[in-house]
C-alpha cells in the first residue's frame, strides 16, 4: 500500500538531494578545490612575509603623590599631583619632545646632517614621520589608581623593531626627569611661600608682643593671668595708714596729757624705766637694724635674681620702706638710757618731750597724707588699667593666633626641606619604575595565527570560488533525462564512458601519480611557506636562522 | 526492480523487432543473391534488387581474432555494460523501423570528438549481431574520417575515391570478419571541397545503391557546428541520430545544432547520451534487484 506523502517527505527528499548534489560537486571538483586552495594559500603565506610588522614594548611606572604636598595647607599645593596626572598623556605624546628625543638618539638612521648640525629636509621629514608614528603608537593606561599613587603602563607600538625599546626608555626617562623637575620647582615655590609666611607671622607676633609689654609697663597688673602687684602695695598702704593713724592718736593723747599737767607722772615713769635698765640696748633700735638689713637683701635679690627694674612696684615699695626705716633708725636712741632721757632735767625733758611729740605728730600726719596720696594714685592707675584691659586681651589673642600660624608654617618647613634635600640628591620618591622596558622578541601585530588562518581562508575561498565558477560555467548536460527533456527529442540510450586500457592507464596515471604528486608538492610548499610565515611572525630570530639554513626549519618549529 | 522492468521491456521490444523482421526477412529470403552477390556500382539507373534477409533471426558470434580499436567494446568486450547499452540502442532503433523499410541513419554530433565514429562503429557491430541484416557503416566525414582507424582498415579506396570515380563501390565496400557487416572508409582527404562532392548527384545515386544492397546503413558524418555536410547527408538518409557527449558539450551548442538540423527538415530520430559517468548508486540498486 502506498503511503501518502507528507510534506516533510519532500523537504527531506530535497535536503537529501541538495546534500547529494553538494557531495557530488565536492567529489567531482575536489581537485579544482585542492589545487587552487594549496596554490593560493602558498602565495598568500609567501606574501605575508612582506606584511608590515608592528613591534610593541611596554613599561610600568609608579607615580607617588608627594605626602608633603598633600598635607600642605592651601589648594595650590594639592593640585600639582592632579595636574601631573592629567598632563602625563599630552607630555608623553608631545611631538616636539619626541623629535628632540629622536634627534638625541640620531634617529631615523642614515639621516643627513648639514655642517651646522641641521637635518636635511628629507631627513627632517623622515624624523617628523617617525615622531608621528611614535606619538600615534603610544598608549598610556592606568593599571592602578588611588588618591595617593598611580601605577601607569606605557606601551609603544611601531614598525622599527631595532629602536622601539630604546625610544620608549628614552621617552619614559625624559618624562620622569621633566616631572621630577617640575615637582622640584613646585617644592621650591612652596619653600619660598613658607619662608615668606613665616617671616610675616614672626614680625606680626613681635609687634603684638611689644604692644603687650608696653601695656603691662603702663598698667601693672593688666594681665589677668598674672599676680597684681598694686594689690599688695595697696594692702600694705592700708595697713600702714591704720598704724600711722593709731600712732598719731597716741601722740595726740600724749600731747593732751602734757598739756593737762600730768608731767610728774610722765617723769616718774621715765625715772623708773631708767632704774630698771640703764645700759641695755634699745630693742627698737635693734629691730630697725634687722628690718633694714632684710629690706636691703630683698632689693638686691629683686634686682639680680628676679631682674626687677627700678620702676618695678616691688622695688619701689621696698625702697620707700627702706627709707622710712632708715629715718626712724636715725631718730631712735641706741640704749634704753638714752631713750629714757635721764641725762636731761625734767623741764628740759618735758620741753623736749613735747617737741618730740609735736614733731612726731607732724611726721605722722605727713605720712598719712602721703599714704592717702599713694593709695589714690594706685586707685587711679587701676582704673586706667581696667579700661586698657580689653585692648590688651585682643592683642594677646592676636598674638596667640599669630604664634599658632607661625608654628604651622614652621612645622611644614622641616619636611619640605627634607624632601628638597632628597630631590636635590636625586633620591626623590615621586616616580619609580615597576617594570623596565623589555627587549622585543616577536612582533605584536599581525598575529601569526590570524595571518596563517587568513591565508588558508583565502586559499579555501579561492578554491570554493573556482569550484563554484566551474560549476556555474559548466553548461553541459549532466543527466540523460535532462538531455532528453531539454532537447525535446527521444533519448535512444545513454552510453557509459568507454574506458579502454590506455584511457584507464592514462586516468590512473593522472589520478594516482600526477595529481597526488602535484598536491603533495603543493602541500609541502604550503607547509614550508606556512612555517616560514609562522616563524617570521612568532620567532623572528629563528626565521632569520632558517632563511640562511632551511634544513633547520623542523628544529625551529619544534622549539617554538 | 526497475532494472528488471527495463529488462522485460527490452525483451518485449526484441520480440517486436523479431516479429517485424520476420516479414522483412521473408521478403528478402526469396532473393537468391546474398551479400556476396553485391551489384557493381554504376551511374546508369538500374533496377535495384533487394537482397532477402535470412529466414531465421539469430545473433552471430563475431570472431575473436578481429583486431579492432579497443573502443569498439561491442567487439572487444561483448559482455560489458557499454556493449549492452549499444545493443539496447540497436533495439530501440530497430523497434522504430517500419516493417519492410530499409534504413539509412546519419550519426552526427554538435562538435567534433563527441563520439560519432565510435557510436557508429559500435552500433554497426551491434546491428550486425542480428545475423540476417546486411549492415554497412560508411564514413562520410571526408575531412577527418576515423571509421577506418577504428576498424583498422586501410583508408583507400574509400568514399572519396568512389565519388571521384577513382574506385568502384565494390572496391570501397570492405568486408569484415563479421559476415554481414561491411565498412566504407572516408578515403583520402584530398578533395578541395568535400561539401560539393557530397552534394553531387553521384552521392545521391550512391546512397540509392547502398540502400538497395544493405538493410541497415549507418552513416558517420561530420559535426554539425563545423561544416554543413550533415544537412546534405541527412537529406539522403531516413533519419538522423544525435550523439551528445555528457558533461562536456555545452547545452546551448547542442540546442543550436538541433535547430540547424530541424531547419533542414531532417528526421531526427533521437539522441544518444555518450560518455555517461557510471552512477554508483544505480549499480548498487541493480545488484540489490538481482539478489531479489
């Protein structure tokens, strides 16, 4: 029973037919593919030997952000690192710099120089072209980036394999030198700035200090943090005033008793006093002597040890006290007998006594007046001091700020000088070569595998094109059915190809000998061309060896 | 299975041919003259006696010691596929014959070296295997005739000599070891204008004479694209067979040649696809069918 056709049957049938036709074409035209494939591949591989090569070298440098510059105050000193980082690519690719470097390396080779050292126009053009090639072949890439340092890879790709490494090395060193020089210039500027600021702050602080001294001299005790000397002087004046007032009262009582007729009692008391101790020293006299010696020691100590001037209140107070003690000592008798006045007559003694009392009263009244005057002067001085204290405090605050600023600049100066010393001795830490320029072994481009693959692909494409063109141009009849239907006449019979012994022999020779041998020769040629192309791209050194000693090709391939 | 069906069809065709030829042979068997009594070629018109075919139709066994060109596989390798294909072509042609009619077929092709002469020679041998048929293979390619080389016969005297009067037809007709097969070679290619020679009345009369003496005449002609001889010769024949060399001759050339033949009002019987490449799958199928 005939199965009904399913739509898939036709597609399967068509697919089988298509695949069968493709297989037939491949089988029938295999030599038309193999021979062009091998021939064209060989030619392409040989042609690849003349492909321009690009050689590539790289180096890695580390760029440190100067900690000194980073910690310095002011925006001006934090920007240079970013500026160096930004300008690195443009500085490396600068045409004039590259031309200078090439001229220093006497590149391009065989350049013609005039007697004055100038390049001939043709050589200058070649130099410019080489510089442009170098500038175009420079690739700068950040490998690692942080706020404090960058690791930068610099890659140079160009066609000159002999000098590419030297050129990159020279460009790198030139850049590092320029960048370090620039950093040093920045540091010099920073040093100048710091020195100027330090001088300015120091001058300002000195001026303020002078004003403070003047105010302190004018208004003793104006400094609230120090002891007020007028306070003690006033206290002692108050005490002295009280004592003087008491003594004055006593003198007035004595005068009153003298004026009231109690002279007999006064004299009798004097006689008794003399009888009790006529030759003994006067205690008052001794006490005054001791006080005078003590005051003199204090004055000497204040002038020498405490560096007090004559204007110092303490010194002035001590001098005044010394004068008062000395005056009293002059009036005081050395013995008790002299003090009792026993040598005089009673009338004389009374007269003398009254005169002494009157003199004592006058003296006391004078001292009290001086005391009051001194206390008034101190009070007046304190009132002025309190008025000047605000300006004193403001000046003191300014002085503190000036000193603080000065300390900041001086704090920066030390490390800056250290860094400059390192820079001057070429021991700066801003640039370090992480990986040096390596010598080139093989060209970076074109890639050997890609070139060889492309050559074979071109060969295969040409083979396919040849097969397709042959197939398309073959307008002969393929099948007897096609012949009959095309011509519209009956097909009598289809006769197979008659293969005589000679034809078979000829065909055998062609198929077994000529074509395989040709294919083998072409294959060997293709292999040799492929090996040479591979070595020229991957192992140029081995390629040069094999060029002169072809028998070493297998060992070179094995080693590679 | 398809091959079995083809074999059955061929057997049926063979039976039909034998049936037709039985009438033809009955007519020719009355004549006492055989091929050995061929009349001499004369220019004066005369009554043509048709030699009667033998009463019994059977294949002849060609002698094994006839040295011919190896490409004549119907002689050198009788059991080969190609020989069988020529026999199939013979069968096809005989099946188209009208009973009692004598045939003269021109074998031509579009371009030279397509296999006209080899086809003519092999077909002639295959025809001659039918023992009662008197078969003649004549080379009308007066420029580059190669039939003589295939049969390894001397070129002279040939058709050129007969048409120029330098030899008689009897002298030109070569008997072959196959008794009922005769060959006329092209002769010396010394005539300045072979087309004119073939267009002459002598040629027409010669073909009349030949048709009277042979049951089946196969004429090897030049290529259509090369000279116009085919138009002249084809008009003297009962039909034209086109040989097309597969995988080689361009299709448009074949079509152009066919149009040329048709414009001459020639009876184109069909075409023979020569030099076909054996199909592996086909043989595999055939082997499978045989096993069944």
